[in-house]
């Protein structure tokens, strides 16, 4: 009795693409008039510098910035580069850990933002005396608009798989398109495979690379420690 062949797992079954998008209010504003006045005071051309105002004390958003920074570092630590559109490779083996961590960071981020929202109207009033003649009400979003300045969102999508090609095309065109997809995937993974010392590889040993012993990069570093000679995915 012949044994039933077990298909080799595809990369798309062992990993996915994940993006993290965090939006924050900059709380700064370029003051064109102040820039021109400073330039004129020093006898300079009006375009030699920019005066950017801090609309509120920077410490009022420090906690929001801290949480956002930690969330991004954790996301980068658990994923590998993919493209220039914000998506990164997330191994399926660490999907739940990544999801739980990012969910907690999202909760902390939104809680810190709510604290800021509660102070916002008073912060604007206080800025009248803080900024003096530099204060302009139109520099500030309204109480409703400020809510749209903050967001924390993650997205997950499958990795492209050349063998899963459902578009109705002729055989020749289908084969050509499959080759293009395969080449694109392999090219994108070249960088990821080079990051064999990254946090993602250390947390997910099934993504093995046969690399010589090298110094491991520090947490959050995106610098590859070595280029694998014979990677096995």
C-alpha cells in the first residue's frame, strides 16, 4: 500500500504580513510670521529659518509618545522586513504573542490619549499666557478634531503564494505571473533571511538559518548579524 505524500508546508502557511500604524498629534506649528520677524531682526533673508512653536508643553504627550515608541520597537523586534508600504513578515508561531502584546499597547495608548483629551481644553487656555503674542487659536484643532489625530491600528494579511493563483488567465500568462510572484516573494525575503539574529528568529526557532556563530544584535536593532549561507524556511 503506497503512502499518501504529505505536501510540504508553504511559507504562507508559516507566516503572514502584519502592519502597525500609530497616529499622533504633533502639537507643533510652523509660525511663518515669527520666522520672518526673526529673520528681519537679524538682517537675514526670510527663508533662512523656520520658527516652530510647541503648542502645548511637550510633557503632556510624553506618555503617549513613550507607549507608541515601545509598541513600534516590539513590533519590529518580532517581525522581519518585507516592503516599503509598512508590512512586515510575522511568523505564525509568534502570532498570538504579537497580538497580545500589541493589544495591550493599544489599550495603554488609548488610555493615555483619553487622559490627554480630558486636559486638552485647559491646555489650550493655558497656552494663551504661555505663548503670549505667538498664540493663535487657529493653530489648534477643535475638541472634536483632536480625537481624529490619534489612532492605533494593526493589520494582518496573507503572504503572496504563487501556487494559489486564482485569476482566470491563459496557461502561458498564468505561468509568467506565477514566476513574477515567486521572484517578488524571494526578493523580499532576501533581507528577512539575512536578519537571522533578529528577535523574530530567536523567538521562532522553526525559521532556521544555517548561520555561522556571530554576535547577536541588540534588542530592536535592524542590522543583520550575518548573511546565511544556506537558509532553511
